[in-house]
């Protein structure tokens, strides 16, 4: 089974702190994604990566950055956390081809990190 | 810009009844996904629909895709309490980004 793990299930930080959210997948997937999920808004894509050291902005990248130094790990960074970044953060991975329209496989999601910024 | 709309957003129904969740999207796409999310849990893939007329079934759930109408449906047959969850549809846009609907929260009454 595909396993996507996230470093924390719950996290509480203060405004202005630098926050790191880590995601690791064990299926050698090329593509990795970070979403945030808010009530009434569904999932919104923050960033995605289709290869090591490669990244693409999603729909709401402002206030976030990412790092992909190794294939299995994709980190989301909040440089200076703000209260409007309080949310559920979901990481996902998928095999190569999702970006090329070739392979039909779906995304596999991690358990999520509920971040509260005070 | 691709927009994905689901309706209804909330649905409460009796066990044993049938119902359909609708997913409309605004621009051409040939890849649509359905996910399920239980409270406090992450998303679980249900179906991937790739072509016009595609139909997939798993237990009491059946999903279909009409690319001409830009519509997918998720039909629930003889609902049972275990199907209570939030269901998301998601569509791939031309930039290969996956855009999610807001989700349909389904509550099945015993």
C-alpha cells in the first residue's frame, strides 16, 4: 500500500514563527502536492513538485514556500505564520504521468496536519 | 479558469434510499476524480473517470462522466450508514492541476 506520512497531526504556532510541515511518501512517486483544506472551500492547491528540486505554484502560493531535496520528501514552509494560515494541510503524492496526461493513477493523501496559528 | 461545482453541499438521507451527487465543471477536461473523506481523516480515492461515458461502480457507489455536458454524477444505491462521509470531485485542468469541488457532506440516518 502507498503510504504518505506527515510529520505532525496537530500543530500550534504563534504569529510570525517559521513553520515546517514535512511529508514523506514511500512509493517512489515523482509528483507531490500540498493542499490546504478549509470549511466551505474544499481543497486548494498551494504548491506541487514533479521532480526533485522542481516546484510549481498552485492556486494559493502566497505566504508559503516548498522544498524538495529528496524524491520521497516534500516540505511546506510558512516563512512567517499568520492567523489566516490556520487550516488543515494535506500532502499527496502520485506516480509520474499525472502531469503528462499519460498515466491514470490518482493521488494518495497523507493524514493531514491541523495547524493553528495564534 | 476551471471551476468545479458540487451539489448539494449537504445531504441528509434515510438508509435504503437512493440519491445522486452532481459535479459540474466549467472547462474541457478528460480526467475526473471522486474522493471520500471521513471526519478527521484524509482523502481516499474512489474513482478515476477518463473518458466520455465512463462508468465505474464499487459496492453501492456508481460514478459516471459526461464530458460533453461537463458533468459527473456519483449515485448512491440503497444507502447505508457507513457511507456517511464528505465526497469530493476533482477535475484536472489544462495545466495538469487538479481542482477540487467544495465537497458534499453526506449524512445517512439509520
